[in-house]
């Protein structure tokens, strides 16, 4: 039977003051992988947003300027803006031209009129991602209770993070509005 002497309790590990080289390499590889993964996610989101074709309906002045600036910032290249929200029915056959419609609900005479217009629009054009915007709502909402008229509701002014999330609805799941 081999003899193994007892290890004294007071002996410190050899090179305790220096980290081992293998561990620092693993840390560097892990950090590099995390950075690469984060960069790939950002690029995928940017490329996805570049595919979005956005119609801005009923926006004026600073709201329109801010939205266009934010869309450019996240990589959306194709946008159009129509100030009159009552022209919404004209776009029912333009599903190839636009993927998302951001509608300023405050541009309608009243909320009921806007909701009626959206219900009529959805009855004939289900392929769009519709995002309502209003200064009168209390917060951004991605809930399903408004699903018959829109995929999301944003409080004006819209934050960049909310806008990115709203545009991702149609990019990540393009068939969700056709069911």
C-alpha cells in the first residue's frame, strides 16, 4: 500500500498570488464570446428593422420629426408620412408597400371615431402590424385586450426602446396578424 504523507494545514498553495494562465484565457474567451453574441444580436435587430416599411399616419410637427429620427437611428429606411388619419382605408391594399402602420389616435376627432376606423380597416387588411400612439394613454401597452384594433399602444412621445420593440412584433413573427 502506498504511503501518502499528511499535508500540513499551514502550507499555502503554490503561486497563490497569481491567477493561473488557463483561467485568464477562459475569462477572455468568455468575455469575447459574450461581446460577439451581443454584437450579433444588435446586428440582427438592426437588419430586421431595416426590413420594416413604416407608414406614419396622423403625425405632425415635433412628433413626426422625432419619430422619423428614431426610425433612422434604428435602421428603418422605408417610411412614409400622411398627416390625415382619415386616409387609412386607402392603404388596405398596400401590404407590399408597408409592414407597420403607426397611427396617431389623437389626430381623429375622438377616440370612438378612431377605433371605428381601425375596426373597419382590420376587417379588410389583416396583414399589417398596427401600432396606436396617443398622448392620452397612461403607458405603453403590448397586451392582447386591444388585439382587434392593434398590436401595441404607445404613449407619445414614444421612447426608442418601445419603438424598437413595436417594430420587432412584425419582424420576428410576420404571420401573427393573418390568423
